[in-house]
C-alpha cells in the first residue's frame, strides 16, 4: 500500500516537476531570474548630439541607396553573379541529366539490389504482407521517424505563429464560435452523427491493417483527422473539446513520438550489433504480426490525426 506524502515533499519530487512541465503550467522564470526595478533613463545633451550625428551618418551611408557608391557597385556585382550562378546551375543540371542511364536499361537504379531485396525477402524479414509498409516502417523507419517529427515541429510552428493570447479575445471567440460555420445546422449535424463513427472506425481499420494491405499510419491518421474536422464543423468547439483539446494533442503526440523513438532505437541497436531481436514477427497475414510495425503504425496515425486537426483549428480560429 502506497504511503501518502505531504504536499511539500510531493512538490520536490521528479514526478511533480515532470507533470508540471508536461501540462505547461510551470513558469521557467519564476524564482530563477533576478529582477530589479529599472531606473528612468535620462539622455544627456552630449549623448543626444552624438546619437543624432550617428543617425545622419547611417542615413547617408546606408539608407541613401541612390547616392551610395558602395551600394551601386554591390548591385551591379549582384546582378552579374546572379546571372552567372543561374547559368552554372543550369549547366550542372544538364550535365547530370546527360549522364543518366537510358530509360529501361538493366543498370538503372530502380533495378538494383535494394528493390530486389525489398520484394524477394521483405515478407520473411519484416513479417508484413504489405511490402510498402515493411519498407517504410522497417527498412527505412529512420526516415519515417524524421517525417513524424517534421509534422510535430510544423504544428508547433503554426501554434507559435497563429496563437492569440489574452483571455478577453478567447472569451469573445467562445461567444462567436459558430460564426465560421453553419449555426445549429440540422442537416450537417445529422450527417455528422451518421458519418463520424464509421469514419473513425475506417481510419482505425486502415491503421491496424496497414501491414496486411494498403493503408498504414499516414493514411489512417488522415482519415481520423478528417472525422475530427467534420465533427468540429458540425458541433463546434464546446462539444469537441470535451474529448480533444490542445493538451490532449500534446500528450498524445509526445507519447506517440516517444514510443516510436524507443521502439526503433531498440531495433537500430539490435540490428547494428547483429543481435537477435526478442520481438517475434508472428504469422504473416495475422493482425498481430510483423513485429513492431503495428505499434509504429499506431504511433504515426496518432501524430498525423492530431496534426491535421490542429492545423485546421489554428488556421480557422487561432486561439487553440
């Protein structure tokens, strides 16, 4: 039976600090930055005269482009070098294209041993019936890990650029939440009630069966994201945020990316050191097969679905 600790001791534990960081409730500057009251700035006459003189020189030498000799010389060289660089780039590309093998030649890159290995031994080595999924999430899983992180970083960038701060603006947005879509549209809401559950189920099926046939985490996540967007347009933020909020997206993305990284780090380590993996590939064609590919498909689907929905929310409203 766990022993209950006091609030002061709990606040000193790592789990409390990690949860505050994960929930975005910790202010990194409180108690860490030394703050002093600033004294009013008074500019002396000498300093003011020197500053005005510097501004005049700056305007004459930098901003007065028409009469600036250095800028005129730079513009001329810039135009000449731009033309020379474009000519050099076009010539280099033409030379590279001229050295390409003839279409259909036996030594073309598409006919090399890598593609042959994927086709002939992919089922045996990955356990995935779908060769494309085996290639993406096993042979080239490091690239897929980078793609998932690119999606997450793109979402963070959109949040930074489009997010609006201020409680007053957010309260106004909540009051006018239905301005951007039909208000209490019976047809849209009825269609959403009928279509959203099958859309979610179909997206989950595509993710879970991605190693057995066409599909996978990217396409299944896109389907689930479309279902979330449809539900939002039909019922608004008030009902959607009962089960999917910005905090939910952050937690799901963090857990999915961490799970993907840990799973493939294990595969990279065992493969680089020629160690036999303890994770069985299973029987090809069964739902529980292909080793870690099923888990990786779920992780990718979670990231893609949340990213699509978050992109739509940020471009539609901003305050998310």
